[in-house]
């Protein structure tokens, strides 16, 4: 599950490391779609993800370039079920 010394937290009943692994924009869009978010529109290189009763989440998709760790954590925190 969680390796010692990594400071893991649980997120959606799965281990969620405080320092997440690399993830590109397309993988983040897929992650959100698996949790019920849908692509509302694409504005430039940003996918705008929406879900009923929640604020829209913009996800930058810049080819295969990885998203910064802080942005990944912020998007996951915003998408977290309550």
C-alpha cells in the first residue's frame, strides 16, 4: 500500500502520495472522467471539466508534457468527492 517514509494520504479510497507521480494533461482528463466529470468545452489547450453542482476545473493539455506536482494535487483536491 504505502511505503514507509512517503507520508501517504488516502484519496478516493486509494493511496495518494503527498508528492504525486508525474501525470500529463490527458491522463488527468481521463482520471476526472472516471470520477464522473465531463469535458464541457476546450478553450485553446485547456479542457474545461464540469460536474453537476461543482465548479468547473480547467485542465491544461500541452502534448505529452507533465503537469507540475502542485497543479496535480490542486486539481485532485478540487475534484475530491465530499
